[in-house]
C-alpha cells in the first residue's frame, strides 16, 4: 500500500514571539493576506472545543481530511453517505469559513467495489455520475475542488507518465479531462484544481514529476479543458533538500499559463530530525519557510493550507513513526494547540503579500 493512500538550519524566532491568532476572514483570491487553512477531521470540529477554537482562531479555509473521498462517500455502489462533508460544510458556513472539496478522482482511498468495474463504459458512467451527484449537491457552496488528485506516476516515464488507477486502466489519461469537464458542467462557477506532490525534490524523480506534470497541464490547456489552478501539496521530507530554483521555475511556468497556485497539504515529515523539541520545531519551520519562499518567488498563492493544524491530529505517525518513540511534530500547532515557529513562518508568508 502506498503512503499516499491515506492520505536545515535553525530559526531565531521563538514561540513567545508568535503572532496573535488571525480571526479576520478573507477572500481566497483578492488583495490582502493570503488565506490560511487546514485539513480538518469531522468529530473534533464538534467534540473538541480547543480544536474548534484553533480552527476559528487561525483559519479562513478548511478542507476535509476525509469525507469526500470515495471510500467515505461510497461504501456501496448504490449508497452515498454525505454525513461527514455535510457536517464540515455546516461548520464552515456557520463560522464564515470557505470549504474546499477533496477529491473527485484519485487512485487512492477507493472502496473495494470499484475493483469490479470491468469496462471503459462502466468506468466513465461511474465517474461522471459520481461527480454530478457530489458536486451538484454542493453547487454554489463549495467553490473550489481538487478534481484530480495525484495524477502523475510516482516515478513517471515518457511511456507511463500517469499513475495507475481504476480510471487510468479503463479510460487512459482522458479520465482527467473527463473529470474536469464533468465538474464544470455540474457547477460552472466552481474553481477546478489538479493537485499533486513531490515537486520540490532535487532528484531525478522530482524533476521528472515537474516535467510530466507541466506536459499534462499544457495538453489540457491546448484541449480547452476547464482548469483554473494547480495544488502543490507539500508533505516535505525533512532529510531531502528543497530544490528552490527548480520549484520556483516550475511555479513560474504554471503562473505563465494563467493558472492559479495553491499550497494544499503542507506538513513536514520530521522523522529524521533531532529529538529536542526547540531544535526540531525550528528545523520544521525553516523547511516550511524554504518551501513557501520558493513558491512565493514566482507568484502569490491563492491559499496556503496545512494537512491538519495540530500535532494532536496528523497522518504522519501512520507512516513515519520516529525511531526514538517521540511524537511527531509536523504541523503549526503542537498537541496542546500552542503555536510553534512553523505558524510564525506561515503568518509571515501570508501577510507578506498583503
């Protein structure tokens, strides 16, 4: 199973100097500070007052860590369970937050029944009906969708640039355009995004992923497919340097095509970092700063979202448990919802465009 199915120098900044929480709400594509947001889990939004306060203090945008993935929505071919996204959206609307939709077409988190899809016609019908049902339900309420998530192969080649999935096997790469056009038909006002990761790595794999992703985007643009923005995830490996010039050039090419850029799933995999919290938190913050600065050197992102807000709720230990047994610390707030240097970096960055 791929980990994607679930989902260094020190800083001088101290925790004591962190900015106060940001309560003001902002339009995601206007002037002023770049909106900040986080992936949320449904139950803590209602059951954990400290978690709720953290989201409301710091975020202008939320996205469900789960709920809109196929495995959550479609336990059975004939059943749609909207419980989680309905609750997430209710929370967002009650508190003046924007909610992003994640995700409509992905290789991961698929219910077992989808493996019985046996033909191109069946795959097309399932994908189209799913998107019309889901996007249609939230038309005018979820303004931005990760339509296609992680379409580029883990190690792409000229002959196999697109990741294997139920959609790729039956429909080829055309499933991406199909998903975009279907989403646009279901909600013509929605902002459509393709989301992927590992663009920051200074490796042959990282360079190949950037190249083949740009090839895909150019092809979609040439076909007139409705695509408005690109999501750059993050999930940064702390033992691999960030290719700052390569990432900046990549983002500049996206910007030159007239597409927006979002940071969608930022966290820092801290497994290899030193154990002491002040040293580790400073390193995590510095890595995030390098990543954001490289993107910001090319364009103003539409939003910056971390994949979770607090170390209390993070996917990282599932795949990257530390050898020393210490809890992972990949996010801007610690497990007690106290801000860490990473939050300072995010606030400095988002306000630098204000």
